[in-house]
């Protein structure tokens, strides 16, 4: 390659990386997005409020305490929504089976069909 070709390739690569980084920076992390979906009224909360909500939920010891906290939070978010003229669903999101990416029936690295014979149509 000539020197000009190398420079052009470097500039193109830099432009692609810059564009990719901008897109990545604007995309919320999967955990953050999941957390927002699991907190009732999260769209009306600041990042700090969501973090505090999570910390408080983790600190509660019994299911009864967590249910009470959720109920109080639900009422508070309904009041906030009314003040801002926003409509929230009547029911909070369904509770998950626990924290972590493998909670519940999430797919993982277990045995699967993989590249075993007989699974495809062939060519």
C-alpha cells in the first residue's frame, strides 16, 4: 500500500470507531435498562433515586418488608405522576425470580442442540 492509502485507511478506521463509540455511549447498559423496567415509575426517577431504591430493596430482610416498601414506592410514584401529568400503569411490573443474568429461566451455556448431527436441513 502507498502512504496515502495507509493514511486514508487510518482516517476511515478512526471515523468508524468514533461513530461506534458515540452509539455505545448513548446505549444504556443492559443491566441499567433491566433495572429501570423493574422499578415502578422509574421514568420519573433520577439515576440517584433508582440507585437508592435498589440499595434499600437489597437491605430489606423479609419478603413482607420488601412488599411494604414496594407498596409505599408505588403510591409515591402515582402521586409524582399525577403532579407531572403523566399516566403510569395501575400495577407495578411483575417481580422477577432474583438478581442476576441467570435468574429464572434465562438461557445459559448449558447443553443445547449445538452442531449435533440431524438438527439442520443440510445443503
